[in-house]
C-alpha cells in the first residue's frame, strides 16, 4: 500500500489503519499529496513496478 505522506485529503494515519487491517500488507510512503501519479510520477511508477515485479517471483 502506498501512503502519500503529504496528503491533506486522506492523511497517512488512515493509510496505516487500512494497511494494519490487510494481512501481509506492506506500507510504503511517498512524500507527495493526494495525486502521486501526477505530482511524483517517477517515484510512484517505481513503487508500482517494484510491487508488480515482486508478484512475478
């Protein structure tokens, strides 16, 4: 799960709460607001790519 650490719409504390409710979830933070794919596309894509690469193993 990706936590947008500078998100004022949905704060990181809610991200942590959701991740804690998902067995085996991994929470990673990205210093951005609510739209990481628009605000930090390279960082967001890197996290998504790492996640998908891990699924293929």
